[in-house]
């Protein structure tokens, strides 16, 4: 954008430009562990990505994956659900 306007003014000094940019691809460019609500299942485990840790107000951590010492062995290192 910093280059486009000066170049346009040199080549078309008597004209006014309207620049439109399509950033639709940027909205789907997330890291594999991004916290995206539509990718989280209601129940734990199942087919969903393993998302990174997040933080509540005042820096309280919230893990999105069950820890290795979780009391239900089948869920250890599995993604948590919304419930």
C-alpha cells in the first residue's frame, strides 16, 4: 500500500483511486494448535485438534489437553471438550 499510492499518483495525477483488497485467505491462516471454538467437540477426546494452553483473566492458565496424570487413563493427553 505504501508503494501503490505514490506510483498511482505519478501515472494518473488527475485521477482518484479506490483500492480494494481481498483478505479472505488470511482468515483461514491459523496455526495447527490455534484456539478455534468451531473445532472443539462437546465431549473430550474424539476427532479434534490438540489446542494450545490459554489464559483466563489475571493470567489463570487453562489447559486444552488432559494432563498425563489425569485420573481417567483413556483421556490422558487427549483434547478436552466444551463440557
